[in-house]
C-alpha cells in the first residue's frame, strides 16, 4: 500500500499552509529544472537540505527515497558522457567520454536531488487528501482533483482485489516460472483485476448517486494564512530570487 510516512509531524514545515507548500514546491521545481550553472544548482541543493532539516524527517528514510532516484541518475552517468559530443575527457577502448557530457550529468544529479528533496519536504509532509484540498483551493480543475482523491482512495481496494486473486492462485498450487502457463495465468489475473475494478467502480458510483452526489465534492476544511506562513513565503521568495540571480546574473 501507499504509505504517508512523512505526512504527520509537528515541524515548522508541517505547520505551514498546504497551499503555500504546493506553490513553493512548484516554483522551486520549475526554477531548479531550468538551471544551467553550478553555483545555482549547488544553492538549490542547499535550499532543499534546509527544507528537509526544517521538516525534521528521518534521515534514513529520506536517503532510501533518494537511492531510488539516484538509481536512474546512475544509469544516466553510465550512458550520457559516452554519447554526448564534446571535448574528450576519458577514453576506454572505443568509448570516449566528453567533458560536456560529464558536466551535464553533474547538473542533472544536483537538480534532480534538489527537486526530490524539496518535494519530500514540502509535499510528502501532507496527507494526499490534504493535497487534494489544497489543489482545489488553488483553483485547479475539479476533475483532476477528484481523480487524484478517488485514485488514492481506491488504489488500496484494487490492491486487496489483486491479493485475493494471487491467494486463490497459490491455493491452486500455482508456482510462477518462465513458461507459457505462468504468462497466461498472470494475464488472466490482470484481466480479472480490470473486470473487478470496473464492477467496483460502478457500485461506488451508484452508492455515491444514492447519497446525493451531483458531480462535485464539497471541501469542509478551510485554510488560513498565519504569520509563520507569511514569514516562510517571504524567506522562500528571497531565496528563489537569489537562486535566479545566481543563474542569470552576468558573469564578471
């Protein structure tokens, strides 16, 4: 199941208005994604680490999530330097690594880690339901918000259905292997999962209609800006301006 490991706490980040956190995460991610200078990229990582520190998250669990992201980054390091044209830096037989490729890989590493850390600190520290309400208050399309909330709510139900199918297969002495019988069995399981999910969706819709659902969810939770929210928004605004200055300021 999806776990909201970081969603509950009493850190300064947890106490911020969810709308502010979503906006800051979006602005930081967009600005960091277009950086092309190392001083700006290092400053972005520093800002993300400050946010992680302010959110008081368990370091080991944060590192475990970074390990997943950096697995893809490692693959980029294994491919990009040898396929990006530029000044030769390393030669291994017929393979030639370029300085430009290495520089690009380093930038990707810094920016991807900064963005993931910021998202963990700002977005992963709120429940998915709260995220949906925050997006609703930010005037995102209702259908996207409802899709997020309903997907999160019923993905656990679909997982339960899959576990039942897998358990039934094991009771019938099914042992997976690399053979046609295994592939057909898994194909049947996936097909049946879609059938059960469709039937469940129809029953849920009928239940919602019986309860007066007219295509709109009403949010009962009201958000309000506090003095700490204004202080954090000012500090992060200044930090983002500095980040932009490091990227676009003329080089002396």
